[in-house]
């Protein structure tokens, strides 16, 4: 078999079970692809020794006949997940040299399932960004190019390295995290599938925190079937995370029938934004027609508080970030600034944080500290929490009317050029306009590639599901994926 790194999880699993290929061979193919793709900036800590060791162990396990679905499958791990003995920096200078003595629950579950870790993936610093341009490692680059242009495009953020690596076939799948769209937006920008599970489905233990009430890990894969396979391996109750749901995780793959006859799909009028590109508008209406042709009923719905979602998110998320990031002070781990004679502990904190954090992280910490300060707590933070409750209720009211899932665009545009929007943070924040509501309400959402724009760049649609019903959501996504027939791949230039 040639081009082994281009296999999907499902195809790799089946080939491994039949004995057509070994995990060692799959892993060698991926490691070769990674070494030839430094121009993409996707892998930032390569772990070939660990990968080969785990691949050999997976082959033994598969031969013994008791291997789970993910056994022997090579994957990349976002740098936000703590991995035992391997650099886990959250793409920040302040965590330079930090090698945890423990494994995050999610990466541990994948390890226990026999998945092969190829290395750690690039991301925005502390997951704060929509374009992977705030990383201490430098930019991750989208493997896609627009038309005949050589301009480097963003792979999206914060899980930009994960999206780039999966789209370029450097790994079969990758872990991502999603606080305001950081799985779904990069997936849409790179033509892959990104699943953000219900809040509480995946343990947050051992994942470097950004905004604890919003963060959720999920799979980034080549197909919906792969998202079902990997998602099941990542999810499950964890006593170490107080927000982890003690609910059984069903076999999502078995639920992929593609039959959505009688399902009711909501089309929210509030997502029709002023100035939305015609291509996004057409993609959305085409996607709705595809679901209708597959037997679903379309129904116009209203989510009236949607217009307040971005402002509420950019109060809640920085507030939680400023609290979570207070622990990085140069005392216990990571970077510590050099001190001048006479400097005390206050100077050490100040200099370490000034040197260790990048501009975007500083901006959000300052916003967060401001909105939590005594005089502004009620005016900003408490008000944002009330708006969040109203946004959540909008979804509850809609689902109570019999809606099964909601179809929206995933992003307001195709991938944009690196460097284009960095100068204006507000312009950058608008990239999250279709995704943040899902995090504020704690719902599951999935981005599915469904078309290309006039320059050949991928475009994605988003499906939002009922809480804890990832299986039903993935089945609707599977029907959309089947109808769209998206098979485009980036032309290799790296």
C-alpha cells in the first residue's frame, strides 16, 4: 500500500486488522511526511522514538486480537494537552521547558486505546487566537493555497497546527480544543471535520486551561466516521474533573446510518449577517437543500440573543483567562525572568509575566482583570453571565419545539492570508461569530467540509446538536458529508 499517511482512521483500522499493513509502517509513513513538511509549522515537538515504541506495542496488541479501534493509529496531540515527559508549552514562552510528570486524561485515553503519538502540534498561545499567529513557535500554515497565489494562508486557530497536520496528511487525526470555535473554525478553513462535544463529555484534566467554563476537547479528523471513532475514545467520565459528566458514551460509529428521514433541522435567521459573502450564503442554502433531499424537514427558527454572543464571550472568556493564568508567575515551573540586584518577589512576577506572555495573551488578561475589578464586575462580568443564560435558553426553547439539530455556516469567510487581520483584534474576533454561541450554551457542534470558494479554498458548514446527543449530530453530519461529496485535497507545495 502506498501513501499510507493518507489513510483515514477507519481504513487504517481495517487494514491493520486484516494484516495488510502494520502500525510501524503507518507510523514511518507519517513521520516521513512530518519531516518533509516543516514549512507548514504544524508539528512543534516531534516524538519519533515514542511513536515507534507505541507502534510496535500496538502491532503486538493487534496480533493478539484484543485491540480497540484506535490501536495502531498515528495521531498528533495539540500542545495544550499535558503529555508525560514531553514538552507541553501551550505555545507560550512562559512554559518553556515544562515537561509534565503526568498525562492529560484525554491523551491518556488515546494512549490506553493504543493510538500512536507522533508529536505535539502548533496552536495559538494559551489557545487565544483565531489564526495561529500568536504562537511562540511561529505561525502554522494552511496547506491550501488560493487559486494561483503563493500567499501563505491561516489554518485557523487556536487548533491551527492540528488542522494543518490532518489536512496535509501528516497524521490520521489530531486532538483539538474548542473554547469559542477553536476546533470548528480551523476544520472549516482546512477542509476537514472538527467535532466539539457537549461541555463535560471530554475531561479537561491535564489540559492547560484558558476559560474553564467554555473549554472542551474534541477530535479533528478527515471524515465524520473518523470523528465518531476517535471521539468515542476521547470521551468518558473522569473523577479528576468536577465538570465531567458521568454518562455512558455510545458507539457513535454504529449510529452512522445516514438515515435522517423525519429529522427536523433548524435554520436560524439571526445567522444571516450583514455583509456575509455570497459564497457562504449559497453554501448554507445548498447544505440545507442537501439535508432536505436526504429526508429531513427544514424549519426557520429564531435565536434572538445571538447578536450579544460575541460581546458576552469576550467578557466571560478573558475574565476566566485572567484568573487561570495568574498561576504562571515564575515560581514553580516554566520561564523565570533574570532579576536585577534589589529586585523582590513582586518584580520577579512582573518581569516573568511581561517576558513570558505574548501580546494577545496580555491583552486578554488585562481585559479579564478589568471586567472582574470591583467597580466593573456588575457592569461587565455579571451582565455577560446573564446574557449567556439567555443564549442558552434560546437553544433550549428551540430544541423543545422538536428541532433535532441546527444548520449554520462555520465561518464568515474562507481562510485569509496570514498577517492580514492581526493588526485589528476586533476584526479577528469576528471570526468566531458563528461558533461562540455553542460554547456559551455548552452544546455539541461539528464542522463539515461542504464546498469550495471561487479560488478553490474549502468552506464548511456547522451543525449544532442537542446536549449529549453527539451520535445523532454525527449521523446528520454524515448525511451532509455524503450529499456534499467533498473530496478536494490541497495541492502539495511544501
